[in-house]
């Protein structure tokens, strides 16, 4: 049986540190579809899926959108 590992959500400071880009570049790329959009599991919390950020870093992100489950 295959178990599904849940992604953890990374907050903005960690995403910026991992990617090495500025906040304005991140949001610009998000708007242009070159960076994953934030997930909002609750009204007061938002972040990016760790697997999406790792895919961006590794050059493997294909522009797909994955909703938080």
C-alpha cells in the first residue's frame, strides 16, 4: 500500500531564503505564472507547498496548480 505524504506549507521568509529571490520578484513571477501560487488553508494562514518550491529550485516546476488537501 502506498502512503501519501502531506506537504508542509512554507511561509514567505522560508520561501525567500530557499529560492534566493526578492519578495517583489516572487509576486511578479507568481502573477506571470512562473512561480506557484500561495495556498490558503485557513483565512489567516497562507504559504507555498514545499514540493512546489523544491520543484522550482530544481527547475522541474511545470506551472501546475495543486490545491492543499
